[in-house]
C-alpha cells in the first residue's frame, strides 16, 4: 500500500506585524522534535521573511485582512507558502551595483 502523504498545515493570521512572531513559532513548533535543531532556525527565518513581505506589500490595509500560511511535509522536504489578500503582483527590481 502506498504511503499517504501528510496533510498540509494551514494557519490564517491577521495581516499585522504581531503575526510574524506567531507564524514563526507555529512553523517551528510543527516540525518533529528531531528536526528542529537542523531546520528550525532556517524555516523560522524563511517564515518571518515571507510573512513580513505579505503584510508589508500584499495586505490591503483593512482590519479584516488575513494572510494564509501553509506548511506541507512531502517526501523528505518541507514546502512553505504564504498568500495575502493583495491583488498586485510582485515586480522584479533591478538594484544598482551600490545597493
């Protein structure tokens, strides 16, 4: 019988700076204890960056804005995704050599 893939873990958080810490904590606490020393810091940093960007650049500024955070363990990897309520699309920046 094939292995059943784990179900992704979802969180919906307010699009507020206080959610960054909550998101980071939620993701690292969701890791198996044995993997936390190896992956906890990296996934925590990645979570902080993605959630901060979603709040700063994607939220519409309404009190009811939410961001969605998904952590999906699959085949020895962890997939992390963040979505926001914004309707815009990311724009590629071309920083100068002095940036």
